[in-house]
């Protein structure tokens, strides 16, 4: 199956130029739910955006963390993001909302155990830490 840009297909055809972004960014229905990703990997555009925009990592730092990626693919992902900012930001917000919902539904057993341990530690003679 030929990779495409899926529902992000509104990118106009580039006449007289090389389709650099399309060379690096693909979307296939059976991989990563059809979300735009770096060709040859499962790293989605939104993951690059989070690393760059929210974790303040430079493109070079991202490549050093994922050496199978190229600097060109990172810049293509960022360019794709800037062309589709609204859709990708909505996807990131939706993922975050899902995470928060799951966190509420399934409280941390470790956190509960640590709370119980702290509550029962009144007669503990050892200093904390």
C-alpha cells in the first residue's frame, strides 16, 4: 500500500519543486492509526513536536536520541506541523485528555501504597530517606 498523508491530504501539489515533506512524512491507515509519521519509523509528527516545542529539544538533540532519524526528517516533521498546526495540536490535546481520564479511572497502586506506608510510619524510628 502506498503511504499517503491520509486526512492531511489537503497539502497542495508542489509544481516545479521536489516534494521534500512528502519524502519524509507519510501516513498509512494500518500504521500508527494513520497519523502522520516520519517515513520508515513509527515516530509521529506529534511526538517530534512535543519533544521540540514542549521539551525544548533542538532537532539535533532529537536526532541524537533517535539516531535512525535524519535531521531532514525532523525538520520536515516540524514543517508539516506548522502547515497543520491546528489538527496536530487538537490531536495532542485529545491524547492528553484521554491520559487524564485513564489516570482518574485507574489510580496508582504505588502511590496508594506509599501513602499507606507514610501514614503507618509514625512509629518508624528510622529517619526518612
